[in-house]
């Protein structure tokens, strides 16, 4: 039974069999957690040519693999290698789209360059992304790399998936991301050979630039002009200028299509003059011709999008980057898209989320390199700096708005960011029951842009913006813990606050940094941050805000003691923090610290003291459903250990009802496990088995792992 309930396919069958057998009277399948198979493929490119032999080879290999593969083998691996612009990603998507119907559990896509920092990829964060794509909600994602890897393999063991991993530089980046199913296909795209891949690829394709005949065919499809079709020599000459690069052919084709009225000899002469007389790289005239044809605002936007911020921003942020108003930005972006220099695409990572997908401008790396050269030669440092300031300020304002909507009023130090002239605010409107969810979705969708903005602001010396952005990122991190990216970003926030000589912000940033550090088991580093934060907090005054900040530092230090198993060290910090909260009249803070004290005394075996603290917290939490449920659950554990099983059963039942009302399947399974243990202790084996069956069914549905014995 355990093996059957650990995977999603067998798990759902197991749920059905349990219901039919009557052994489970009540299975809660939450609609919010129903998950359709992911399909993270962009729309088909309108023009695709050549690669027929490569496609045929892959499809034939897949067919043979499906017929002959042993059950214990790893997935079939296809590697696509070649220079930038040669069409690796496009071919990978085309193969995945062709294979899709035979792999009903979905298509996953991850771009490792999109999650690369200082040349390296945090594979733990990549696994978390893939697990969420497979329907595992954040609270069910394992905290450690080893745990996530095991969970990913378990989640994919009986699935038939196509997994496309783009921009792979080393085999070590790909190995942990391979699904554990021999019935899956993995497509690895990159510029290097992966000779050290532990399980050799079944198909290795080295993609060369398009042959002239294929390049001409692609160009004719894009241009769609009978006159060019009737002039094969002109078409061949134009194709040769693009050096067999599909990316260059696409831009060139769109450019000449817009200006076919000029006549083909004139168009071709302009490109060849630049090539032969100016000595520029082979395909540079293609980009230059398209660029010169743009209006002034589109040219400026092109240069601004070349900066790193342009890689991550969403469509509404383009107006802030350009700074000339929404309509002007929309026109400029549409003009860039019309030339083929920029695509505006839905973010594949967000397609499974509720609400409309987030659209972002995307530039091919070869085009981005050209845009950087144009920014260097025709733009100015001030132009780039002003665009950066506007877009970072826009993201700060939207993140602060989303933070308030998602988390309510809480302690923040940065002042509200003003509106950015010419840029509309993000639309976060929603009916009251959905307002928090909409704000959380925005923070999740824009997380990469927010992390990038922190680094860009820090590197540009805009330290006030850098640390201020970390405050709303905290709300996202609480829902998506155990992220290495958070530790890097909050370290920049701490450094920015120090450089800004803002003591209160430095204290706050040190506390925020401590949490992702201890989540990664880096307890010594977290301890150093909190020791420095406490030293700084002792220098603060007696104003309520300063006292509240000091109490927060003490709470963080107590949490570090609890997380590292040093419960005795946590108690005095919790006590001092609660005292301060009571002195400044912060009832919620006092209630929360009372709850933490109850947990500490429970862990220390001081059950009578724990019961008193938790009873007080439970009474103070009335009206706050989540905290009422948490304190009830903790009280139930203590009462069980004190031998009061009926009282504990009532507490657990209350916590179970609250978890179901909130749709928290993680809390529901945890309470069911506790109820099972209680019923076993009471000698009620049948009731215990029923609770365990329900918990197992939830884990099968959510992709969770079995609890430790």
C-alpha cells in the first residue's frame, strides 16, 4: 500500500479503490489543489524549416525505445548541441510538441540560464520549481536538496513526461533533473558536449547552421512575396548574409517584408554594403537594418531592453522602463515585435497558475548582444541609469502594494514608493475573498524580476531601493521557503542597508537573512547575523517602533534556537520578546510569543508549563482561524502526552476542521497522522488505520512524502 500511495498515478487509483471498498468514509479532495498535466510549451513558431532528418531520427529512436525498453531503465535522453541562434530551443519545443500526445502526464520546461547566478545554478531551487509544476504545493515541497531530489524522482517514477532542459552547460546540472521513469523523454539543449553524462544519451544531435537551400526556404516563408520567390539569386544572397542563423533569417525576413516596396536590388545592396565595406560580423547588417528602421522610442526601448532588467520584466513594466507613458510604450513594444527583434510571450513558468499568464518581452541572445552594442554606441550611461531607476521603483511600488494586500499591515521600515510617472500600477483588483490570493500570485509570478531588481539596485548604488525591495520579498519567501536565492538576495539587502547607514533597516535585513540561512542548516551564519542584529537593536531608543523591532530580533534569535534544537536557549529570548510586546500593547505579538513558548516547553518535556502557555495562546487567538488551529493542535499533542486522550482527540478534531476550511492539505495530513497515533495508543486500530489511509491519500494527491516513523 505504501508504494502505491507514493506516486500520483497509482495514488489516485488507490484513493478510488479505498472509496469503493468502504474503508475510507471521508476523503477531502480540494479543488484548489487539483492539478492538470503541465504543458509548458510556447506557441508554435509560424515558420519552421529543415531539421527533418533530426526529427525523424529522434522520433524513430523514441518509437524503438517504447517497444524494446526494459522496465528498470532511465528515461530516453536526447541532446541538442550547437551555437547560439542555430535553433536548439525551437527544435526542442517542436520535438516536445510532436511527442506530447504520447506522454499524457505533461511537458515540463526549465531554462537553467533563467535560474543561473554568478555562473552557477542552484539545483535545489530548480527542483522546487519542477515540483510545483508537477502539482506539489509549496508547503509540501521538501526543504533540502536531497529531499527534493527524492521527492521529484518519486513524483515522476510512474509518469510519462517530456522534460525539456534548456541551456545545460554541464552534465552535473542535468543529472538531478532527470525523471525517474523509463517511460519519459528528456531533451537537453546547450552549446557543449555532455560527455560526462552518467547515462549516455540515446540521440546526440549537433546542429549546424541551416544549409543555403533550407535558409532560402525559411526566408521565403517569412517574406511571403512572389517577387522574391521569382528571384532565387536575390533570395540566396540575402540568406547568405544571415549565415544560416534562423534568428537572423527571422528578423531579415520581417524587415524586407515591411519594405518590399523599395525593390529587392536596393534592399540587398544596402545590406551587402555594410557587410563588405564596414567589416561588421556576418549577420550584423541584419540587426542594423531592422534597428535603423525603428522609430525613436522603439530604438530607445530596444537599447533599454538589452540591460539585464529587460530579461525579466513583465509587459506592464515596459512603460516604466521607457518612461514616456503607457501608450507610447505599447506602440514601441509592438513595433519591436513587428520587426522580429523582440517577442512578447507568456511566461511558461506561470501557465498553470490561475488568472491570465504573465507576458514578457524576450530577445534572442544574438539580438540582445546587438542591442547592447547599440546601447554602447548610441545610448548613454544616463539613459540606462534612468531606465533602471524607473523600473526598479515601479517594481518596488507594486511589490509593496501586493505585500499589504497579501499579508496585511505588518512591521515595515521603507516608506511607500511613489507612482512612476507614465507607468500604470499593476492590476491587483479582486473580490474580497480573492484579494490575498491575487497578491500572492503577483509576488510569485514576479519573483525573479524582484530578486533581479534587488541586485541591480545594489550594484547601481541605489541602496535605499535594494533593501526596501527585500521587505515584500519576505512575504513571498514565507510561502516558498528553503530558497537559496532568498539567502543571496537578503545578503544584498543587508549590505545595502549597511551602505545606506540605516541602522533599523540593517537590523531588519539581518533578521530576514537569518531565516533562509537556518533553513539551509547554516546555523552558525544565522547566529552571527542575529548576534549583530541584537547588538544593533540595543542601540535603539524607547519609541514603540524601536521596541517592537528589538522584540522581533529576540523572537528571531529564539526561533534559531528552536530550529537548531537548542530549545533551552530559545526560552529566555521568547520571554523577553513577549515582555516587550506586552509593554507596547502589541497583543498579537504577545500571543504569538506565548505560543512559541508553549512549543519550547513542550520540546523540553515541561508539559504542565507548556499546557499553561498554549492554553493562554489558544484563548488569545480566538478569531484568528489559523492560529486557533495551530494552538489547538499543539495543545492536543501536550494533552495526549499527559494521558488525556479524549481532550486531545477534541483538540485534533478542531484543528482538522480548521485545516479543511482553509484548504491546507499539509496541515490536514499532519493532524490525521497525530489522530492515528492517538487512536493506536487508545487501542482503536480500525480508527487509526482510517486516519492513516486518509493521510496517505492526501499525500498521494499532493506529491508529499511519507512522514518519518
